[in-house]
C-alpha cells in the first residue's frame, strides 16, 4: 500500500487547525516550541518509510521514552520486574500521587511517572551507565545518533518537584533500591531525549516485528515481551485517556508532553505523529486527530 497520499492528506486536512491545544509550559524549553507544527512518519514492517509535514523536526520525546526504558528493564530483568510495578490503567493523571499511598508505593503501570521512575531505579541497578544505555538503544534502533537536550534535562530536575516526591514516596515504601538522585537523573535525562517522527517511527519498529530490531533483525525482546509492551501501550500508554484512544483509534500508543505519539499496528507498521499542542489529558490534540484519521482512511487497527 502506498501510504504517502494518506499522510499528505492528513497533514493538509489538519493544517487549518494548527495551533490548537496548549503547549506544555512547565519548563521554558517546551513552552517556547511553536504549536503550529505537525509531523507524521510511518514505517512498514518490511522497512518502507513515508513521512509528511514536520516529520524531521527534533522534539522532546518526554514520556515516549518510557517505552524504551521499559524495554531495557524487561531485557535486563525478565519477570522479576513485575514484582515492583503493576499492569493496570491508573485512571489518574500521569503525575498523580494519590493512588501510590493506597497501593503501598507500587505504581499501577510502567507508563505513569511513578512507574517509569521505578523502572529507572531498576536500570540504575542493572545497567553500568543507564544514560549511555538509553542513548545507545535509541541510536541503534533508528540508525542515527540521538542525544539528550541538556537544557531540558536541567529544567526537568529544577522543576520536577512532583517527580522528586514520587521517588521519595516510593523509597519510603521500599520500592526504590538506589538513592533517589541517580534514579531521577536517569528519568529526567530519558525525558529530555530529542528525536523526530522519522526516527521514532523507525525506533519503535520492533513492536510491529515480534520484538526484532527494526534495522538488523536481531531479537531485541521476545515475541511475548513485544506483545506485552503493546498491551500496556493500548491500556496505559496515553495516561488517563487510554480508553478514549482505544475507542477512537484502536492502536497501542505512547504519548509524551512534548506532543509526540508513537503507535503500532502489530505485524504491520509503526507510526509517529507530533504536534506540540496538548489537550487537557496531556496528549497531543492534533496527533490524536491525525491517528484517528489514519485509522479511518486505511481501515488499519487492531480491532
Ligand atoms: N518530564 C515529564 C514529567 O515527568 C514527562 C511527562 C509526560 O510526558 N507525560 O512530568
């Protein structure tokens, strides 16, 4: 199938709506990004790539990084990882503290902030250098060197009071083994990685290819692990809007407050859309619309 006309049509149809939504404003580096941008990239399982709009503009991947840190932790730890982290949708905002109290410091899932911080703790324990391993994984998956945006990482650390609270709270329950400082340093850095739609559509390709590395075909994770990551993305990947995403789009997705969303159609293709304007749940407003249009125009979804 030639996806190029579909992607071009999505970008031109949504053009009049550019600027909708609210750009994340908790740090200056994200607040100054123009909301008048929309990019979309697609990669088939076989490796054909298509893109439209601002697909090669770098943006802050933010919580999209949680898929990749989870992937590393699943590789390093296997089943034991799930002693520390649940697999249920939270039904709460991504940075909420309330549920953690009632659930004894065990985060609902790896895609809310508490869960990703618990994953970062596991990486600090099992990686020699967690920061380097994240960058090496992402660079290898997209075949291009990717880097942290150190300004974003520093601002995340300066303003990350809730994340600092979440880490300390979990440590109080014995669910964080390491000092909170290196754990948060890794979490803030993974959020700060800068990538574009083309790179992310490629990097997430292992989830539409039974866990095989998109470029060299080696086993990054097992088929079963890839299925599990896709399940978690479908049920928990877009925070409190996961039900709405499943209803309207029906693809495993993971979003970030930088405005990026990766999406997977298992065995077929992977996608990344980006538009910085967010809705009230912290998901890209036009990104969600673009995915909805993609599914409507192609009839491709897991359902
Ligand atoms: N850096 C952001 C935070 O930790 C990431 C959140 C997100 O993308 N949902 O609050």
